[in-house]
C-alpha cells in the first residue's frame, strides 16, 4: 500500500520557489503513487495571484493542500503563532488520513515534524535546505551581541542538534553539507543528497523559436552581436551584488559589446545603487522581472550566467536554483569558490569559471577564460540533466521514502 506523506513547508506553493522547487517534486512523487498532503505558509499577495494556477496543477494528482497565511508581524510572536496554526492543520490531517512520513522542509517545519513524530510515531525527514540558524547570523538578520538574538540562536541550534539526532531521514542540497553533519552530529538517519533540481522540459532552449529569441533581445535593447551576462533571481543578503557588478566591469573592458541583464523581482534601486558606485554605464545594464513560466526565455538570450554568494560556514550547504536552471539551458556560469558543490560541478566538468577571490587580477583572468572558451550548449545541457534532472530528484526522494 502506498505510503502517505505529510509535507510541511514554510515557503508557499504560490511563491516562485514553491512553483520551481517544491510543487514539481511533489507532483512527481504523487505520480509514483504516494499520497501527498501539503501544509504551506502562503503570502497573501502571491496567494491571490497564483492560487487558481496551483490548484489547476494538482487537481488530477493525489495531492491534498491546506495552507495558512504567512506573516512576520509582530516579530517573533508571529513565528510561534504560525507554528501553532501549522500544528493544528497537521493534527486535522492525521485525524482524517493518517500519514506515515512527515517530510519537513527546513528547520522550523522540522521542529513541527518532530512533535508529530513523537505523538503519532510517524517517520521524520528533515530536508535541511541549508543551515538556517547560522544563515540568520551571517546574513546580518540576527546580531548575537543583542541578548534576544543570542537566546534565539542557542534555542534554535539546540533544536537543530535534536533534529539531526532524531530524524529518520535527512536530505541535504550538497555532499559538502552531508559530510559536515555526519562528522559533527550523532545521526543514524538515512541520508540523501538532492541539489536544487530543474524541470528540463520547461527549461529547454530547443523549444524556443530563434525568432522569439531575436524579438526578446531587441525589446530589451540588446543587439544580436552583444555578449549578455545574466543574473537570475532575487538579490538577498547572501548574494554579492557589488562583486558581480565589478566582474561585469572587468568583462566589459575585455568585450566592448558586453551587457549585463538582471532578471529579478528585487528592487531596481538596489542594483542601480551599485551600478552608480562602480561607475558602470547605465546603458550597459538591463533590469527586468519575470514569472516562472517566462524565465527560460530570458536565460536563452544570454551568453553566460553569474552568481557570487557569501561563503561563510553556511556556504557549504548552498545549491543555487539558478545554477541548475542556467546549466540545463546550456549557459556556462561564472561563480565563486566555496559555494556548496559548485566547484566540483562547474570547474571539474568544464561548465563554467570559478573565482578563487574577488581581486581584480582574478576577475580579469576569469573574464578572459570565459570569453576565450568555446562552450558547447548541448554538452552543458547534457551534463546538467545528469546532475539536476527533476525525475532523478524525484526518484531519490522515492528511494528515501521506501527505506523509512
């Protein structure tokens, strides 16, 4: 008899992340015969915009969806109230349709999952996504010099330790993070490494007409001969915007017709501020935004992609969604060392260029390597499908479910 799975997420299914990195996996698992019950925290504006679309996607598969609205006001109290609302929904699910496994995405949902494991004797999967507690500190959100944040840090680090010890299964985005957990915590959990994967049928340059590519470039003021460096996604505290602008500046010195394209829902002012600081010609910077459906079209007009990410302790657990999306579209990437397994992926398999540091000589060498390397789109795509194919991720999750 197929196992029943309760999936708890602090991210909404109507978020861009939910549409690209949660729902496709769960639909794939439902198609394998699992009965999936989802509890998510939805942001009001995105929920209003995309609820119908999400319900349409799950109406013909064995997925049941309950949600609560996400808010971070008032601080701290709102988090504990949200936890209680999710717990209530989980108890309702269990009373109607007992679940076998609680699959919790990130730390706070896993805390809820642990309480459900203890109450209902269900199995628990801690899908870590990253070292959430330390990300708060490294991102400047929690200042440990302030007593309240120091207290929160200790509280959540204790919970993290408990989860590593008592979870039946642990999913990590990177091998690097798995090694750290197994070396530093007492865990007997079944382990799976599943990087941020991609629907290669959606992200497929061969399905986009050449004329559409030309029209999109023209609409953005990009000449056919221009070399386009693209950044895709949000610009949070972890992403090194200034360093990326600086790299483009170096690239521009070597390729006069270079342009930098930002496809991001982050405020334009954030980008323009750094452009002004680095004295880059605004005519060479293109800023736009896109929904999930249209992202492949924007990636397709690029010659290379870029991401520079802060690489403190938490960097070992990072698997950028943009990495898999760019590569499966056949686009080489410029990235910095110390980000998850990216060095082994990009450098060792000739899928892009790695920077050891952000000194100008390193950037100059990387730009030269990028421009002088004759990258093959089909080779990059084929390698990316081996590493990041959605069906591979779904199969790995299914194997983990089977073991528990």
